[in-house]
C-alpha cells in the first residue's frame, strides 16, 4: 500500500465525496452519445453471424456450407474444418476469472458438449445476409445421450479437485454438527432450490474488431475487463499486447456475464485476422442463453436449536451443476458458518457434470443461493420456536467470523436490523400466518439478513493535471452501470480541490494502467484507492513547487497544514494565503504533472480481519387470495457497506440488486427441456424479469459504518449486497401471508395456489 493515502476520516476540503452526485456519463447515455461495443463504425465493416449447435451432446459428422457461400456478399463460413490454427494449450484460454478445467474453444473440433455451442461463423457484407446464409448451412450430427437434469445426476456429485482461485472452499467442520443436531430439542431439515437464471443484460454481447492497415486490432468488446479480454486474445492468437487494444467505454449491464471473454470476441478476432477486414459479431437475444448462467443448485439445510431459538447445529450441503469441461465454483454454503453464532457447523459443496455451458458468476454469485436457503430456514426456525424472526437473528448474532476465527473489519448489522425494522414498522407485525389482510388480499411481512464480501484488489491508476487546470484520471477498470466514472471523478476532484466539471475519467481501455475485471463489488474500493493515491502524488509534487515559488505564502508550511480547494492551495484556516494550482504548475516549468500509483490491500490487515458488507431486508407482499397473484409492495433494505462515496449512485446499486432479488423470488427461471437438453424460454418474453409494474416502494438505508481496514478509502463495495437476502425476505413474507412454505424459487402463482410441491 502506498503511504500517501489520505486518512478518509479527515477529507480536507472535500466537497464531493459522500455527497449525491449525478452520473457524469449520464448525459452521454440518455442522448445516445455513449457508444456500445456493437455500435462502433469501421470502414468496410463485415458482419458475422454465429451458428449454434442444434443438439446437446454428440459430434458434427457433416457440414456443407456451399449453398451459403454461393450467395454474393457472403464472404466466408468458418467451421472447425477451416478455422485458422489456434493455441492448443488450455492455459491460453483461461482468463482471469476462469474456473479450473478446459475452457470451451469455439470451432475447436467436431465435438458438441451443450446445446447452443458455437459451431460456425458466417461472415457477410451485411448482418441480414449473414443470418440468412447461416440458415443454408447444412449440418448433420451424431447424437449421444445427454445429462441436463441435476436431480438425476446428484448421485454422481463430487468435490472439485482443483479449487477455483479466489473462491474459498467450505471451512472444515467445527464442533460436532451431527451429534448436536440429533440432540437438539428443535430440529428440521429441508431442501431448497432456485431456478437456473440467465443474466439478461439489456445490451447483448457484441464485439467489433477494427482491422488496422498495420495488422493491429482495435477491439470494441462488451466486457467487464478490457485487459482480461486483451490477454485472452493475445494468448490464443499469438499476438503481442501492442497488436491488440481492447476498448469498452460503456457496458449495457453485465451482472457477471462479461467477466469471462465470450465466444463472440474469439470469433470476431479470428475472422478479422483471417479476412484482414473489420468484423462485427453481435449475439442475438436467444444466443444470450448459450453461455453462462447461475448454476442449478440443490441445497439441503438442517438447523438444530434450543427451544428458545439458540442455534446448536447447522448442516448445509449443496450440489451444483457444472459443465462437462470445467468445474465452476462459487461460495454457497460458507455463509451458513459465517452469519450466525453456532458452535457446530458442517458445510459441504459438491458439483455434478451436466451438458450445459459452464455456469458463471451472476450478481453475488453463491451468496444469493446459500443465504436464501439459510434465511428461509431461519424463518422456519422462528415459527418452530415462536421467536420473532428479527429477535431470532439477534439471539444468534455472530460477533466474529467463526469460519476463519477472525474479527470483522467492521460489522454494523445490528444497526441495519434496528434501522430497517424501525423504518418498516416491524414491531406492528402480527406473528400469526394469514393474520393480516385487506379485502381480498393477504398481507405478509418477512425479513432476512444479507452478506457479501468486502474486497479490494491490486489496481494501478494515473492522474494528470494540465496547465488549463483540468485533471484526468485513468485506470483500466469498467463502469458496468455502477457509477464508476462518477465516483472516480468525485475522489479526484476532492484530492486536488478542483471542480468535478474539470475532471475527466478514462476507463475501459486496455492501454490504461492495470486493473482487474470489475467484479465482486471491488471496483470502488480498488480503483478508488488507486485513483486517490495517484492524485495525492500529483498533489505533493504540486505543493512542493508551490512552496518553492518566490515569496510563496506557503513557504513555511507542510502539506498537512494546507487545503486544496477551489483550484487553490491555501493555508488551513487562512484562505487569503494561497497559490493557485495553475500558478504552481507554471512554476514547475512542466506542461503537466502526472503520477501513476499502484495500490493493493495490506496483507497483514487481510490476514487479521474478515471483511464483509451486511444488510437487513424487510419485505411486504400482498397476495390475491383467489388468484394467487403476488405483489411485492414494500421493501426496506438497510445496508452497512462502509463509506458511501455517492449516496445517489449507491442507492441505485441497491435498487438494482433488490429488483434482481424480486426477479429471483417471483419471476426468473430458465426452463430446461430435459428431453431436448436445451433452455427453452430463451427470450425476454418467456424468461420473466420484473417490469416497472412489478416494482413498488423500495426504501434504501445506508447505516453509518466506519471501516479503516477493508480498504484505505473506507469503502466496502455495493454492487452485489442488494440482491442478497431479498428473495428470502420475500419468500418469508409469502409464508407469513399464506401459511404456505414454498422452498423452490421462483414462487409462481401455481405454487401459491397449491399445485405441485410446497
Ligand atoms: Mo460480479 S457477478 O463479480 O460481475
């Protein structure tokens, strides 16, 4: 960690950090000025259309593309038979976030491992022509039996041999969970399931490769990590970093689907290199269902407790589907050892191979599933013991991280419970199921806890102050709609005391200082710290010049005695004694002052403390008793996430997460036809996501939380915590309203009306 990071508790002269600021990129976005990967123009652009495998498992025995290639305007049909030579080593295909295994190689060979696998690319002068020509490509397959039913495969589940980097396996058992469970006066075991979900960002995945005369490629890619995409491309195609520049200034939603480089990137680069022309490949909405999804996961959760609700044993076992070629892993069960104080815990996580594409990270990967099961089970425990659900959580409050045996860097979850309950009016709840109603509507109130990791990653950033007083800050991170541009500008403006309007933020370009993918809710803490550090180095350089100016009013002061404000460096408490930034810069004789810094978490702090964000979610549902229609009429989400840089964009992050949680609870479900082995509702008409009419009141509270350990700027991250706990709070509210416990999400009308399982 660099030493020149300002203590965040005393931001001298800070005008912007901690205040509600509009998105600095908002105007570009609403006026159409913001360009996305599939929109960048290129001279002589050609269009690629992907051919997707029509079978689920087997191999291609014949491809005839002659009819397609005979059409004027069709340039080439790429298949495994004629694709250029590419890397054969798995490592070259393994991006920064890849799970262990052998990544799918588009057009790699004749083998098919899942429905929708890309098996061809038709390149033509127009998109329509390419799409039409794709229908003329004749393909014969040899089919083999497929496995797409997790229930049927759970018997062959296994513990992944190689662990995924950055993903903690379940902690070793503590105490004697089996023994304690058997002796517990109150005990029950249930199975919980959440439907497979697809990310469904508004912007489909797309790549535009601009072929340069010099053979260099400019690649506009929809991604959460430009340098991740760049490394993937250079590794596979044997190119140098200088040959490939990846740019992604705006991302129309990703939610994790842009963490791994996707096949449209591979195919567009391959075609551009072979044809020596610019190529664009845009996936269709149905092709957005042919890569990555939240994994199908069967969870069994057993709780043992005393009669008054003190936890004595937790057993949480999960079996998750993965592909036949990679062992995708996420943290599902560990939350059950973390969130509550319980002396005996046994947590297991296993995988089962399916003929689907490899599942992937989707907003709060693992936690959404595991915390849902835990929090639904805690609600069941509340009814079994007659203890109020909120009281039950307080009774089992974890003072430290018992998985790791460490204190928390900060944990204001008690304040979340208290402030959330107060705002919601929880004390007015009648505990009896079916006890609250208005007309035909049953009313239910439920609550749940949420938790997510507070992470920081090593990141580099550059700051450049120019003679005209403008400040540019740059790092290769992304803004996937989260507000990264805006918080970078706030931090930079405050660090140098300049108006936010004079700050330019550059991100989403592989030529910028090194940054990991934007994921795991770590971007604000990571890029924010790096940007601030770079600005502080500029600040010191500038101050040294200002002090040395002839007759400088600052000559006798150290940097800790001045404030940077309104484009000036002034003596603290005596604003009449100052040097302007532009004068100090002129005195330096330089055209600009620039600094690059790299910041990383302090390993000692990381080893000593456990960092998590927390939340308490309260939900009200109203259910039409005759029709079974559920409306989520009110959500209060009280969040403790350390320092809030921008309450406005922060609130938007939580709103988005909560809406995602409503989708998970009531709407979202990728339906697998087990006979065919394909997700059948591959469009937004049949894959339901919450629409405006589904969303009513969402009240977000940010609880004060001071954390000087999670990151140097006090930030713990917000992108993911909003979804965690939301579905459980809603499911618990549905039980309170109806007396029906529905453990398989989404809770659709048929389940409320009592058809099928409950
Ligand atoms: Mo997030 S699922 O790490 O983009």
